[in-house]
C-alpha cells in the first residue's frame, strides 16, 4: 500500500519499492512497519560511510546552527575552505582547482562547459553504455538506456559515441576488446569528429548504470595516449566510482592515468547534495569568469558534511576496507556463479560488483534478474539492477560493511536464487 500522500508525487520517478523508511543506521534501513533491511544500494552509491555516520551528522548539525547558506559568489565560508583542504589530500595532485555544484549531472555539465572554453573546440566523445545525467545536456551524453532520452529529441549536438570495452558482451579476450575499442575510437576521430574539433573525451572509469563494466587494463592508458596525441582533454566521470567505491579513492587510479578534469558527486557528502569538478589550474584559468555558477553551489552544510566524509574515510580506513570486503564478496559470488548457470558473469572492483544474468544461449535474462531482486527484497536485502536490459544486479554496499554483513547478504541472495531456479 502506498504511503499517505505518495499519490501526489510525480509519476516521472521510476520506483524500485514503496517502502517508507523511518530511519537508517550503518548498512541498515528501518521502515515504519518495523522491517530491518540490509541496504546494499546505498541510495545508488551515495552513503559510502553508511547511513547517518555520527561524525558526518555532527558536522552537519554544527554547521546548521552557524550558517546554512552563504552564496559562493558573495562570501566565502569556512566549510568550503575546509573541504578544499581535505580534497587536496586525496585528489590527484595535478587537479588543484575546484568548482562545486549540487548533483552529478550539474558537475558533468560544468566539465563540458570548462572543456569547451579551455580548448575552444565544440565536440565531445562519450562511450556506449554511459550514464552522465538527465538534464538536456547530460542526457545527450547518456547512452545506457533509451528511457533517458525518449520523447526529448532533439538533444544537444556535437556528441559522438565510441564503444566501451565490454569484453563479456563481445565474447572476446581482454586484449582483443582493448584493441578493437581503441581502433574504433581512432576511426571515429577520422570519420565523425576531427581532433581539432574535439574538446574532450568523457568516460566512466568503471561503467555504472550501463552494467558495472570494468575496462580491461590497458584501455584507459590507450585512451590517455590518444588524447595526448590530439590535444583532447580527458574527463573522468567518477560520480559513482569515486570516494573509495572501487577500492581506491578514484576508479581511474587502477591505471595511474592523469585525467585533465575529474567529476565527483554521490559519495562526496554521504547523502547531502554536493558535487564537484577538479581540474588543472591552467584549464580553470581559461574558464570565463561569470559564465557558469549556481545559487546553491558549495552549500555550507553540504560542504561541512563532505569534509567530515573525507576525514571519516581516511581515519576509518574505508578505502582498504572496500578493497578487502570487495575481494571477499567477489570470491563468494564467483562460487555462487559456479552453482547457478543463470549468472553469466561476475565482475567489479572493490565494492562495485555486478552479477549479470544470461540465458543458456548467452542472451540477457531480465526476468531472472528481476525475480531474484524481488525475492531478495522480500527477504530484507535491498539490491539494485542496471544495464540496458536490466539483467545485471549490482552490489554497492556501504564501505563500512564487515564479513558478517556479507554473509547475511549472500545467504539471502542464494536463497532467492534457489527459489527462482525452482519456480
């Protein structure tokens, strides 16, 4: 039954559940009807420090009593300066200038506007399966599903799409996949957008909404080389893969590339709305003053929560915990895969893991994925699906989980698989 007054909310929001959550703590949600649900969705990769981490709550509460809003064009406030200080300790050293906004989509748009000003070039290259947002601009960059575009054409021009190295889908080795995708990217630069007209290449270092796809090692390095050859900026969209999600601070660090611009959101402020881009100083200097901004950019309370988030992640070793717990979860999920042929692939890094469901002939099995997801929810485990066909169950628990939480989740997942296979 719908919660009271829920019928007055816009139906444009797609819904996973009709749960009414009363409160949350750590990895658990507590509903108004006394259900305790193990949350392996984290609000779509947002609450990396767990729900209502005491240090983050304290920082936000303290700031609420001092200054809720100090418009960044008009005044400085201490929380934004504290956040910059913390970010400088974790963001790659060459990315030393910051712009703050509210959502991942806004940050992506900011990165595109910066790239166009800095290069004086119009075009952007993105990748098949990418998700960068749902504004008119970012919808034009998003290719993970037609639902995000349907009925909104025409979209922003100057966007070109290259293949993402999805080895499992292609059925190739990692090496074959990397060669093919880099070759196709070079062909695109010969046939669709000339290098001198291409401002930036925008990529998720680990594909998010498009299926939690890990690019084979060597691809990001090859991409960086192509950018260097042609003076094209490389933008890393770390909205979902950032802040420890992959077992490193940022997903691109697995290949030690140096993006020119990095986009951050989701896990940045543990649930308060805040996003950011970090860029090379020489690029930021080319961004025309006054040409971009926002009333709520760098909100004081959100900045205070974000600075506390970075401190918590460092002090509680959440990056290392993400890596260690991810290895344990991955190992167990691969063992489950051996017992259930409906799981075609298990992949991921850190606590950003996918279980892809396929039919015996290798086609996407949306029905099985949705069935297992629903059975897990019925048993108080909240997961999410993704991918163009909705046949991938993604595992994005908070980075504070331990082996007990993993065991609990796996027991519920395996029970759901047993029931789905028997039906």
